C-alpha cells in the first residue's frame, strides 16, 4: 500500500511538472490560454501585468484560486482524493515559480498544439491515478454528486469566458489558437483517461462474491449481478454491473487486479442515470 501511494505521489509530481512546462515554455510566451483554473490564473496574471502597475504570477494565482476549492472538496468529496489534488496544484504552482518563462518556438500554432498536448498528458496521467489537477475537476465532482446532470456545461461556460475575454482584449486570433489548445488537450486526455463524468463498468468474472466484497469495502456503490455463461467454454460466470464516477475508476481498476486479474472488464460512458445513484 505504501509503495502504491509513493507511485501515486510520483505521478502527481510528474503531471504537475508537465503542466508547468506546457504553460511556461509554450502557452504563456505565445499568449495562448489553457482551460479551467489554470487558464483563469494565466489570463488574470496577464491582465494585471498589462493594465495595472502590479504583477502577480500565474503560479501564485493558481494556488490562491484552489484554496476554497480544496476546502469544498475536503468536505464534500473525500480527504484522500482532495489531498492528492491539492498536492498536484501545490507542485504545479511551485514549478511555475521555479521554471522560467521561455519561448521555445516562434510559431504560435506549434506553441498552441504542443502546449495543449504536454499539459493534457500531465492531466490525463493524474486522473488515471485517482487524483486531479484541482479546480474544475473538484467542482465538477461536487456538482455531479449534487445533481445528476452533465457538468460539461460548466466546463464549457468557464472556458468560453476565458476564450471570449482573451479574444476581446488581445485579439480574436489568440482566442482561435486557444481553441486549438483546448481541442488538442481534450483528445489527449480522452486517449489517456476519459472526460466522461459517469461510467458503467461491466465485469465478467469467476470470482463474483470476492469481487463484490472487495468493491463494497472500498466504494459505496450498488452492484447488479447478472448470471452469465461463456459461449465457447460453457463456463458459468458472473457479470457485475456498477455505475461510478471517473474519479473512482482508479480504485476499481486496482481492486479488479488484486482480486481477479483474469476478469474481463468493459468500461462505457454513462450519459444519464435514472433512479437512485449515491451523490453525497
């Protein structure tokens, strides 16, 4: 267990470093903006520097923005998930302060694409290992537990504010390149993890009872057991169906590997849930 936590912390550290590199080497020098709270911090830092006599760095702004979100997550989401998410923000803020802002390429399109891809690799790895980069991820999880509604609207609204503000103040070309960054980020995160908030896992296993007990010990989720028979082997099996959030996927994967490494698991997007689904 301790080794698993060390690996998880290492992944969070690497993810934070990749996000900081994406910002300081590609996006900030090109005035192209990323998504979420990092984009807000980036844009606010630029506006303060250009229109006031003061300067506040992106890293410090990102840290300050995430403090109230971390408190919310600690109360509503869970201590372990929030702790690793806040560590991700802390490391990213630290790296943003340590790594100098330096232009690697003059081509704005290269900066937009590579900044989006490198940052998304960091986000995707962090999500895959059961943490997040803070900010909107924690807010989305809280909202998904309060309301069975798609939270994509909230992501879209905040990112639209970033894009429109950047376009209005610094020119619409910057806004269009920001869209390129967001598109590249989304595609990479989809490939590494998933951007779907709710998922359905269909687990075909010979160890149905053991797996149910292990899942219930870690996750507070209902499980539906469906008797099944292998079409070729005629072997009796169980199909366990469980609906969960993307932030619980890491724990589910670890449980399945420990209890039944031979289990066949299919993860699919869940568009909506009708009926009881634990939210608190």
